[in-house]
């Protein structure tokens, strides 16, 4: 009996399954995003924030995905180091730039929201600082991978760094609880948010997650195809090279 | 324990006899601290207020200078391969080399900090706290630095990349080190809690780093 991850380990099977899954995910993401944006645009203004509350519909899902993407990177890296799963490295490599993009989006939207909300674009508050560190961590992962020629080695070394970076996740998650600074703690989609604002937020969170999954899968497929093309090219070069003379000693 | 001590003694001896690396780091530390007042203006009140931060950040940057050479020298002359195939576990080798880096670079730089504090008009009452936080916090920098040095051993742009990797991980050390020192200087907050957290970060890095370094080196020795 094979587990799901074992059955997916065959890249050919993965390409088949993901190929049928891709259109579904794209359509779902587009539909959810359209619905969420419509709800967000028509949502009533907040009694404290006014219309700037609409930034929340982009900010909160991006911040959430910034951490979820790191979870993807870390889990995939763990899978590579411990189980040597052949697709784990592909998954980790595909998730890192996406995570960096969402982290940047969370930082930028948060900064734009901070100006009307707190009166400043940036404060050195625990949450903001730790998310900035997460962004640097993503950049470090991408830079380390791109600086090592041997791709298999680059994958494993990046995985070590990614697993070590996991210590950042709880610090970010609980930074607003441990140090009560400017950024408010999460309400956890709870009942303290009015339903008229909670529903658009939930739909947007679902839309962003689906979008992330679609882009992640697409990036993984691209990476698999790139590796195939590379090995085909290497094989081609090998074949077209004039046969070397056998060594005299042999 | 014997291979650990032998390796530690060897690395310390090499650092002592070479001398250049430490001299450069100390000169860099002095220059960074000396150049900041030129940029900020000679306001002694301002300088004494931000002195703990300056001393910490400049020490961090100076310690970064010597990190790329940590495994590179041994890799170039092949002795890293000998160490990796030897009887002593690679984790022990990693611990010895990180400790040697701390003793040969971070400790001298920390001992230099009080003298640089004079340049910044640091309150004399804060000197014991400054020294305690630096000695207590720099193991984290040496051991985390060892991880990043090991990870970038085969990288094409090692030196720059190390800074990119080490600095985010050393932010907690920096925050708690400066918090504890400033607490004593201003007398408004307690010294204990941030200092304990600083020591905790150091201890955790001392435990985790040898494992990570050994894993990274093993991948590259294959």
C-alpha cells in the first residue's frame, strides 16, 4: 500500500494529475477572486477605519499566505532531507519566490494601511520587524539556491536553511501576543469582526489560497519540464559529441 | 573529547599565528565606531543614548568579516576532507571550529567594546552590562555564522551571501543584547529578562549549529 505522497513521487504521474487539476484550480481561483473583490468593493466602511478597511481584504490574506508558503517550503525541505522525496525539492523551489512575493505584498499593503491607520508608513514594531525578517529569509533561500552550480546540492543546502528558518514562524505568529506593540493581535476570523466584513475576508482568503496553490502547481510543472529539457539537452550533447578514442591503458 | 580539544587548540593556534584576520576585524570595528559620530554629529547626549546599539551592530559586522574563511581554508588545503573522514564525528568538528571562532574573534572584539564605549560617551555604569551581554550573546553569532559559512562553502559568491543569511538570524540576538544594555544605562527597565533570553538564544544556537553545520558539510564532501 503506497501513501499518496509516494504515488505522487513519480514525476510522470504527477504531471498527469496536476495537468487535469490545473484548469480546475485556475477557474476556481478566478471565480473566488472575482466574487471576493466584488464583496470587498461593496462592503460597508468600518466604523473606525472608514474605507481604508478595504486594504484588509488584500493585506490579511497575503500575510497569511506569506506564512503558509513558508510552511510549504519548510515541509518540502523536511521531506527532501528526511525522505529524499524526488518532488520535494521541486516544491520547495517553486514555493519560495511565491512566498517572497506574498510577504512583500503584505508588507506593502500593511505600510499603505499604516499611514491612515497609525499615521506612519513604518514602525519598528515586533510584528512588522519579524515579517521583514521573514522576507529576508525568503531572499536568502532564493540567493543561496541560485549561487550554487550543482542543482542537487543547492536543493539540499537550501533545505537545511529552510528547516532552520522554521524558528521564525512561531515568532511571527505570536509576536503580537507576546509583545503588545502597535500591530493588533489577530481576531482569528472570529465573531468580533462584523459579518459584513468577515465574509468578504473569508472569500478573499480562500481566493488567495487557491491562487497560491494554482501558481505553486504551475511553477512545479514548469520546473519539472525545465529539468527534463535540461537532461534531454545534455543527452543530445553527449550523443552528438564525436566518440572519444579509448584510453591506451584500457 | 581529545579530538575536540586538539582541533580547538589547532584552530586557535592558527588564528594566533596568522593574526591578520583578527587585526582586520578589530581595525574595522574601531573604524565603524569612529566613523558613525562623524555622520551623526558630535552630540554627546545622542551618542551615549545610541552607544549600545552602535557597539552591537558594529561588532556584528566585524565578526561577519572572518566568517567566510572559517571552513574555506581547511577546504582549500584538503584538511576538511581529512576531518570529515576521520574518527571524530563531524558534529564535534563543527562545534570545535565554531568555538574556536568565538574565542579567537568574538571574545577579543567584545573585550574591545568598552574602550570604544569611551569614544561614544557610554555611561560608565553600563560597562559591566555591555560586556556581559556581548560575551553572553556572541556565541549565537559565531555558531549561527558557522551554519551560514558551511552552507555557502560551494557558493559562487560566498562572502556577500553569508551576510544576507547571518544578519536576519542575528536580529533576535541584537535586539535582546541592546535591550539589556540600554535597560542598565537608562535604569527604566529590568536587565534580567532580556539577558536571560539572550543567553537562551546562545544556548539554542550552540546546540543546533553543530548538527546543521555537519549536515551541510556532509552534503558538500560527497
